[in-house]
C-alpha cells in the first residue's frame, strides 16, 4: 500500500503550549487527508477532513480554533493543537487518500502521534 | 444505534482455528468496506477492502459482504498468535470519510 508518514511519533508538552503534528504522503498525492483521535480502548474518532488548498471540515464537537489544520500541498497536512491541556492527551492519527470521490479508494494511515500534555 | 457495530469481544481462539469477526452498519448508502488490524499502541493497518456483495479472499483472510443485510464479516483461517490484535471495521459512503466500529479484540492462544 501507499506510505503515509506522521511526525513526531510521540510528544510530551506542557499545558498551555501548542504542538504541531505533520502528516506526509510519501509516494502519492493526497488530495484528501483525515485527522483522527483515539483514546485508550476506544475507536478512532474523526476530527476533521482536509482537502488540499481549502479549509478543513470539522466534525461536530471539534473546536476548529483549537485544532488548526493546514493542507497546503498535495503531500503535507499539519494539525496544530493550540493551548493544549491534559484532556487533549490522546493518540492522533492521520490518513491520506489519493483520488477525491473515487469509489473504493482506500485511505492509508500514518503511524500516529501519541500526545501527552502535562 | 451506532453507525457501525462490531460484535463485542474479546474473542479468543486456539492457534490454527478460524476466527470470525462481524460488523453491521446502518447507512444503506455505504459503498466501501474495510477491515483494519491495530496492534496495541500502533496505527491501524489495512488488511482487506471489499466493495461488492460476496466473498473476497486474500491469503488466510476472507471478507464477506451482504449489502441487503448491511453486514460485513472477516474470517481468519489458520489463526496465528501474531493475528492477536484489535480488528476495526470501517464503512465509507464514497466521499472517502470512513466511520469506524469500536473494534473487536482477538487473542489467538498457542
């Protein structure tokens, strides 16, 4: 399958600071990228969908001013957790998809970023 | 009702047995169906995708889809201890956005 690289794989930050997570598609152009959050022993919850060059679409209940998403190129999307608090500690995972609207096109996941806010 | 429901685990099978994982979904407009495997602390890994009714086989894995019953399953033949993981069912309506089930944890005992 296609390769999606996510960085960093883990980060510890102080409460009130901001953290940026990068998601790169290494061998294909990702027209759409998805950001998920997963708490321990729970399933993936979609936070937002981003299309290259346009504003991200956030899921209900996700604060867009807190979770800033930028998809400036076809191979890179970033998620910035602003003013992080301990309750933001979670496993953040991106996935990338190549062809918009193409039925059956799988999305491939990055390695995930474990964020711990202390 | 959850959009994607998976049979509650954990599921335990002996090595060499068949593991059967089930998933139902509520949106009849769903077009794409995926099974992911997730090891503890790791990101999900796509293992099977299926788009039309019937069976799809890939090695020891067989996915079965029945759109009329809104049901998709994954069979793992000759289960190995390395298959022990959480299996996530994901359903997409075609816009690329997938909805995930809560996952079923499988343990294969040597």
